C-alpha cells in the first residue's frame, strides 16, 4: 500500500482534551450493577459487596466521569427507594427493561464505589415519571450540609459529609418515544427548565446537561435541540448526544467508515449550539456531552431488551470483535479531534451490558473494545492537535470518502501521543508521522490486532484480540516510520523536542 503521511504541528492546536471524555456509564439494567460491580455473594466481594476483580479491571480503564443510574432506567427511578436501611427498601418493577429492581444498591452504595474508584459522579435525574421537586430533593440529599430534611437523611444513613456531586443530567433520551414519560420538545424543555432552576437553587455550583437528540434518526433531530437550548440554555452548561453504531449489513469497509458520521453528528450538534448562542446573543457557549456511545446492534431485540420480570437478567450483552475495537477507536479519535466542543463522553456501558468487561460467576472476560480504550486512556492528558492526512482511501457505501488511516493526537509534557487505525482488511499500511522534524524517539508503542474482523475473545479463548507491544516503528531524522498490520489500532508515545 502507498505510504500515508500524517502531519502534526505543535501550533495547530484544537483544545486541551477534557479528561471527562474518558467517562463511563453504569445503569441499573441487566447484570451491570448486580453481578457486575455489586455482588455480595461473589468470592471477589469486598466488605461492601463490591467486586474487587471488576474494580481492578475498571481501574485500568482510568474512567473519569461516571454516569448513573441510567439510561432508560432513570426515567422511572425514584431515588428515595434506593436509600436507607436495605431491608426496608422496596422491590420495584422496572418498566424500562421489564425487570425487577431490589434497590439494594442506590445513591450511597454508588458513591461508595465512586470513592474507591476516584471517579467524578454524574447523576441523571428522573424527568420521565419524576418531578422537578424530586430532582431538587436529590441535590439536597447529596450536596447540602446536614441540618435540613434530605441532607439530614443522608447523615442518618451514615454519610454526614456532603458528596458535592457537580454534574447532573436533566433526564435521559427524552426525545425518544420509547422513553418513560416521553413528551414533545417544548414540554420537556419547560419541565427541564423548572427542574434546572430548582436544582441550581439547591446548589448553584452544579453543572447541568440538557437532553439533546439521542439519535440522528428521529424526525425531531436538530429541531429538538434548538427548542431545548432556547428554553434551558440559561441553566444548562451542556447538551447531550448519544450514538450506537453497528455492522448490520456485514460490510466491514463501510462499517469502519462510520467515523465520518460521528464527526458529522458532533459538528451538527455544535452547529445548533452556536446557532442558539448567536440567535439569543448569549456569551455562554454550550458544550457537548456525548454521554452514551458504543457499538450495539446484535443484542437489540426480544429477550435482549426485555427482562420478563426477572432480577438481573442477561440484557444486551453484546459480544465484541476486532472490527468493533477499530470502531471504538474511531469514536475516541473523533472526540479528540473535536476537543473544542466535546467536553464529556461516556462509553455505554462499563460491565456486562454492552461493555468492555463481562462476568460469568466469579470469572471475568476482557472484550476487544477494552484494549483500545485502555491504550488511549493511558495517553489522554494534554492538548489535542489537528491532523493532516495524505494517503490512500476509499469511497464507502454509506459514509462518503475516508482515508485508510484514521488518526488523532495529544501533545503532553515533552511527549506526543499519536493514535492510528488501519482500516484495510488485507494490507499492512506504511505510515510516516511528522512533527516538524522534532520526534526524538519512541517511548512506548502498543497495537491491537487479530486474525480477522470477526475475531473475538471468549472465556475458553480469552486472548484472541488483545493489545501487544508494537515493534514496527522507527524514528529517524525527526520522523517516525510505522508499519501497521491490517485491521489494527496503534498507540504511540514519542519523546519530542
Ligand atoms: O445503554 C443502553 C440504553 O441505550 C440506555 O438505557 C438508553 O439511554 C439508550 O437507549
């Protein structure tokens, strides 16, 4: 294959990468909470019933913002059901996933996990079946000094100090007809505005995420966002977007080009934010919170999404292969390339439910998408740089023209992190990386690859798609020459002058 030339320049900056772009999402659904992070029966359980093996694995992913408790679940959840003595908590029907929720894990248990993991908590309030006042009471429970009704309840539950939760989502996917309590944009906007005011009255230091379009496919796409921002813009700092992608047509080159449409979605959402800012003559710019993203298309129907009344059923336990790992890297590249507008992003989700990590009894399995995430997360600190790419490419069926090599980069302290994906199924790709002649040496290099696009890890064969040390990189005359295997993701850290 013809060489691809990837050029970065110290001066061609985008913005510092917000570490919250490496966020996660833990929903009360399927086996994410129960059997995922919380399993008092497990041989791995600690004194709080949290799984030590899972926590250790999550630690390697360096998650920052952790969104909780949903998702669709949040739109029917009443937080008071999940606090206080465990034996008095009600067992409830969860209508979003047709499951049984025992409420043995709630706000205080989640905050215990957050403390152990050093995450930034990000709560979604219930604006489906809940009220603005219930949302405001939750802020008082978590953030006010003890001495008032809800803050004293927290203290009585064993947590005298406020948790100071800064990030709050004003509902979840309220534009989706499947959402409990779904309403048209202007009605959601009024409900969200009421909740936002009460929540900020309870604690003015919090930051709010308004529900934006959760898919590009609904007819309300963009109009929803404009309406919501015009109403809630004065209170909210961020607007949310979601994206799940898949290879429904079993066309690998097309699937790997989906990154184009992720770039496009981000740019369109940013355009609405800028439109409303201009129209309303606002000083404040709204930033993007990409608070659900992943590959999800196999486990989408029937029993995958209907718990049939069970507790902790197997829901949406997607199995990930090599091509999915390349697409996950594509999401991260896109976020880095849009570091000026995307300030928060959450992979959905963290364990068992469409997740990089699976559990089976006391066993654990790392799926393919775990590996690129870890490679990027290790190298996430610094300034995102603007790439210039010259090299071969192809016209994809659904997403237009793409370069065979996808890339992003972050400039850290005395080092440059470069991420590269080779979309070719059959050919290895020579890549020349330039940084004004000042690459001094390669400090570390890793690659994710495998025997083919559908290669995946199983409990019986857990190391088919993993990350390995990468050797095919040479630094000469201030430039790097990289030989990428077919269908691979490479992460490189260079020492720079
Ligand atoms: O992450 C699974 C589900 O996907 C979430 O509950 C919902 O917000 C989205 O539709």
